[in-house]
C-alpha cells in the first residue's frame, strides 16, 4: 500500500509539472490561458477519481476491479464525482473559473488521469515488505470472497471474530501498559474481551442457522 501511495504521488507530481510547462501543446491552446488552466485542474481531479480503484486494494492484489459487483456504493460515488466534474468544467465556468473543453482536450485529460491504473498494476508487481498491520490481511482476504453456504458463513465469521479478538486484546494490552496497569488488569481485560467475542460468535452462528 505504501509503495502505491508513494508511486502515485510521484506520478501526479510529474504529470502536473509536465502539464504546467507543456500542457498547452497537448491540448492546442496558449500557455497559461483559460483552457490550459482548466486542463490542469481537470487532469488533477480525474487522477484522484481513477486512483480510487487502486485504493480499493491494500496489498498485492493484481486486479483492482475484483469484487466491483459488490461495491455498489463505490460505483455510485465514482459516477457522481465524474458527473460533477463534467458539470464543473462545462457549465460552472464562472463559479469554478473553468472553461468548456473540446472532446480532444477531454481525451487528453482522461488519458493522463487514467494512467494511474496501469501504474498501480506495475507497482503491485514489485515485492515489498508490509508493516505490522498486515497481520489482519486474512480477514480482508476472506471479506473479498463472500461465503455462500451456512457452513462457509460460520467459518467466515468465526475467523473474522478471531482476528478481531486478537486486535482488540493487543490494543487493550497497549493501553493498560501505557496507563501503568498491572498484569492482573491486563489479564482481566483479556478475559472480558474473550468472553465478549465468544458471545458474539455464538450470536452470529445462531443468526446464520435461523
């Protein structure tokens, strides 16, 4: 994830500098005129919109579009932002300080904006060591494969709860240590957390059976 953030940041910086210096040549306008400034603004926003797909995957998943049929909220947000951007450029010129663009100019901006998708694919091919929070990856991996049968659901939610219990115990242990809590306090918190997780697991299995 951190490699994708760093790579996308560098790519966006390079694209912005390139458009500021030579963007008018790509879109057929004068340097620093209304069209040139609009294309810079439009490209920057389109890069953020397209980069949302890269942000869906935290680790080395190659296909960023996997599971899009279960991400209706993301699809809705994507199209709302895209429609709003078109409106801001084409119809809100006085308010947004923009000017309408031609089809060619939109294609240039879209090409620069969508370049983050193949760049993200290349970055995910580079092996990197993930930080400590990568231990919760099994839960995220399971979440991307929706269970179908009741048995699969029970196993799925059971593993999710086990991961959640480990995370909660670790957080409570760190808080107790920072507050100067004793070992007995830490053990009591750990026992309480385990009991809560057990009750949650039983409730989820009961819900699945019913």
